[in-house]
C-alpha cells in the first residue's frame, strides 16, 4: 500500500483512492454507469480523495493490469462489476491472479447465501454459488440486499455493479476504512466569462498553493457566466481565498454570488 496516508506532521493527512468500473456493457453504452457519482460523493464525506477512474472491459489482462497498477499507486482501490453468476463475470478470478492467489468458496459467504436462498425460496445452484467464491484470504463486504458479498484483498475492494447493491456495499464498507483530512469546498458564481478572471485567478492560485481552484463556464436561461470552485482541507484558508475571488469578480465589473458546489 502507498505511503500517502503518512504525513509525518507535515500537513493534513491525505488518503487517496482509485475506482475501476468493469464491464463491456458500460463501454458499449448499453448500460449507463450510475456508481461513479455515488462513490465520489461518499468518498468526499469519508475524507478519501478519489484521484483516478478507469473504465475497462471484461478482460482478464485488463483487470489484472489495472488492479496491480492502481493498488500500488493509491491507498484504496474500489471496483464495480463482474462478480455475478455468469461465465463473463471474471473479476474475482482476475483480482486473485493480480495478487497470485487461488480462488475458493468462502465458508461465510456460502452460509449467508444459503440462508438468503432459503428465505426467498430460490435454488442455490452452481451458477449462484459462483458468487460465494473469493480469492483465498479475502475478507467479505456485506451485501444486505441479496446476500452475495463483495470482498477485500489487501487494499482492493471488489463490489457488484448493480447500483442498488453497489451502494449498499459502499455504505457497509466505508465506515471500516481510514479516512484523511476532509476536503471542503466553496463555489462562487458570476456573470463574467473565464477570460475576464483568468489572470487574477492564476495569481490567487499562486498565493494559495494548498487549495485547488477550478473554473467552470456555464450558459443557462440565456445567461453566460463562470462558476469558480475552491477546494481545500483548511476552511479558514479556503474562506480567505474565496473572498479574494469575490473581490476579483467585483474588480472586473461582475457581481459574485455563492452557490452550492455540486
């Protein structure tokens, strides 16, 4: 696991993550991903910074390569998709290969799935039993919706792609993980174009290297303007920088207004 969580007293503790979306159906456009926005919001609240997202196909080499690269680079890796009962659900085996592990039926997963099958009156056939398989040594991520669990291997957390199940798994998982300094944000909007504030904005960014300032032009209801979003871990510094942004807008003949970020 990377050392990103170690700050040695040199500033706020930073915890980073990547998200891998697995599935040919996403890449083809047949299925629209609904999980990225959800986990991004949840990670912000948990003090975990989502730094990279990859969408990859149901291909063993692609999954192995992405898991190995991102688990070395970030504190946490989250995946969605490819842990169902069909032949093309290869995420479990691919993640196991990434860590040089064998795959077997997890006893606790089997127990939970048998209980669930009995409760809902379905046959726990061979296909459904595939969802009780995990890499050896993995810990389970609870699935309160349909019992078939996700799993964790080292710093990689593997979850279902179905949004309702994915969201339930994320809610179960995140309270068990270590977060870092929470990132706060302030958004300031104006009726000025980006070109009017670009130079001054760069100067403000230079004075506050520990915060990020993003510029997002908009055109809505016949009005053109720019929303400037400031993000950082220290609210006092963030507020000071935001006031400088408001003053910049005024100096350029605009009228700033605070808006909700997101």
